[in-house]
C-alpha cells in the first residue's frame, strides 16, 4: 500500500510500504477514507533531521474497518469510524475520566513507533477504546466535518472547556489556523457573547467572521494587546484560547486574560517556560490545557455535525490525492492553505 513518510525537513515522500496487519488481538485494520495534514505536522516537516529510514506521519482519519483482532468486542468490519489522533485502551482510570490522551497504555499516531494516517490504511491499537463508530453512510459532503472530530474541532472545543467558555463570556482566540477557527465554532456553540479572533491572514479571519467571530484583531504582540484593551473598554477577556504554540502567542494569551480569567492552551508548545508566571499568579489567571482528549468529545459534537448546526469541515480549503501529499505540505508551510484534506 502507499503511505506518506518523512525523511527530514522538507523531504516528504509517498511510497510503497508493507500492508498493516493485526499485531495484537485488540487491534483493528482501517482503510482510510479521508485524512489530512495538521498544523502540528509542520513542526517535524520544518525541523526533522535527515533520516535514512524515515518516519510515518499523520494522525487524523475517517475510515472503514477492514478487520479486527479476536479480542475486539465493539468495533466490527464494515463500520465507518472516526480515528482520534491518540490511541487509548478505554479502560484505564484516565480514560474513564475522559482523558484518553493521557491513557497509561496509549500514544499518538504518526511517528517512529506507529503508523500514520496519511496512508491508504493503518493499524489501530486498542480498537474498542480508540475508534468511534458512526451510524451514517460515508457521504463525501460530510466526511470533512466528521474528520475534524478526530482532532481540530475537538481541540478547539477542549480549549473552550479549559478556559471556561459559557454564555455571556468574552473570548479571545490567539491563532487563525484550523484549530483557532474551530475554537470560534466551539465558542459560539457554547454561547460566548463576544468572540475576538487574533490573526493576520485576511482570508482566515474573514472565514472566522463567517463562523461566528464578532471581531478580528490583525495586530501582533503589544499592539494586539492594546487593540483588545480598546475593544473591551479596558476590561480584557474572560477566556483565552491559545491555538499556536509559540512563545509570542503564549505571552499574548496570558496578557489578554482579565483578573480571574482563564487560558486554554492547545497549541503544541515550542517554548520552555510559561511567560509572566508571577504576574498571572497575582491576577488569579487559570492556565491549563494540553493534548485534547477528542475521543471524549465526539458524542457531544457529532449530533451538531450531523444536523449541520456546525460545519467545521470549512477549515479545509485545499484537497489533494495521497500522491500529492507533499504538495499539500508545501501549501500549508507557505500559508497558502489553512488545512489540507487528503483523499487516498
């Protein structure tokens, strides 16, 4: 079968690899119907040292179950499933608490240890705990929306949950990528009164307004903070979603929070220390987040997707075949696409 593999910074190849096989009785084999490129995939795409063996990549998929191990009880061949970006056993204490990304037996797809979703098929460990079966037909029109439940829509929702988004709250979203835009959808869905989207890409912020943002802030750094201060009459905001992961975004996020506010961090961090630790302590700012347990949120978000009350699939603005995955990476790396959909 074909799969994307990364051999170093900028060196993404689609090549023939061995077909996945059942390695554990709790495994499932899934034929990928749709996958995509995540903003977090760009970090190794930009930074990975050259490797002779390469590594798998991609962690978001919707697919059809082809086979299951003999210990799998709930997942069956022929089912359409969402594959969250993390695999989890579904039975440990943390999974039972809805924190599947911290599963004691879990991990993340698409790396040196396990296959990735940018492929024609893949092996899914702990099928019963990981996969979410869908009682719908694989309609091409809704597949992109369903795919976002594997990561970006659930991640935007998680940022809102951590930041305490609720009716009447003012929310600022740092980052106009796919997660930030899904954060807009999530904040509107949860009843936020005002949603400020911080981003400097006009096409993305325009989409953000269509999805529910009430204001956009194109400034960066201190200028962005002053603009939010102006927009809020000096009050700043109740809830901040940090959806980028670099030091500037983290500092902006904590400065935007009003005393007693909260910051939901879901951008994969590329900084070593949280900024303004003493200042946020004395302002009673709550800071939390991490890898979103998207498996836990699918039951809540799926009905709104199926009813078309939310359309997170709109964050996909470029579609490529699996053989064109390298072109998709280039487009996202050059900011020519928000998020790339892959059709194997």
